[in-house]
């Protein structure tokens, strides 16, 4: 099973994934957690280029292509081998991030960015995508108050951009209602975790029934 987590900045995806990872291990599942952009040696190098604050002149189409290239390398080097070996793969961001950020917020077009990524992923779409729905203003405030690392290039974007990303995700929820499930990100971390974990277990149990 391939399960991805999506949302704007500061939604707590990484913390949620870590909690779910630990609990699935306790249940006896083979679980692997990873992230995008990155997740493998070459993909992480591409991530460094994408997120470098010095690369503010990066062309939007070039940005979309770099994300797709990183995704392809990550898929072939990490995700596909793990899935073939029977793992549950939990991934922090995947193709929907490109559709929301580059397709919608950058104005390149969701369909156009989807075509770039179809070529990159060979139709390896997730079994389940969880979108943590949080007001972008709240997410950015969380980052600014809790940040322990350096800013990346996306952190330099104006609030208008993050609002567009948020709108983009809601368009994707309409496009893929069977795959993308929405969790209220304004709950406590524990409540968000429980909601996400419930969706993950439901998906894993459906997989057993097939």
C-alpha cells in the first residue's frame, strides 16, 4: 500500500507520519517512511536545488520539471522496490504537491503538470492520500514560531501564494474524491493523528479483503 500525506506549510504532516509509522510497526506491518522532494540520494540533491533560497530566479516550468525528475528517481529507487517487497510506504508529499503548488498556485495548469508527472511516475498513484486541511495563515504562523532550521525557498513566498496552494488542494479533492480524504488540521495534533490513523487502517483493511 502506498499512502501519501499532503497539505500546506505547517500542517504537521511529518509528526503525524512518524506516529503512524510507529503504530503500524507495533501491529506487525512492514513500513517505510519517506518524503518528497527527496527520499533518495539523487532525489535529495535535486531537492537542494529546488529549495535553495539563492535560486529565486528558478523558472516555474523548470521547477515543475525538477520536482518530476526528483519524483521519478525516488519512485524507481525507493518507493517501487519497497512496494514490490510488501511494505506499506508512507510518503510526506507526492504528485498532488506538484499539482497544487506548480499547477494551481504557479498558474501552470493542473492538467499540464499532471501530464509531466504521468510520464514520470508511470501511473503509480497512491492507494490513499490524506490532505490535512489547515488555514495557510495558521500553518505559516506555526512554522515561524517553531522553526529550528533555516528558511527554504518556499518559505519566502508571500501569503497570497500559500492561499493559492490551499485553493489548489481543494480543487484536487474535487477531482479525486475516492483517493484524497480530508482531515481537519485545526484539531489538536492528537486528534489529527487519530483521524489520519483511522483512514490508514481502513485502507489497509480494504487491501486485505481484496
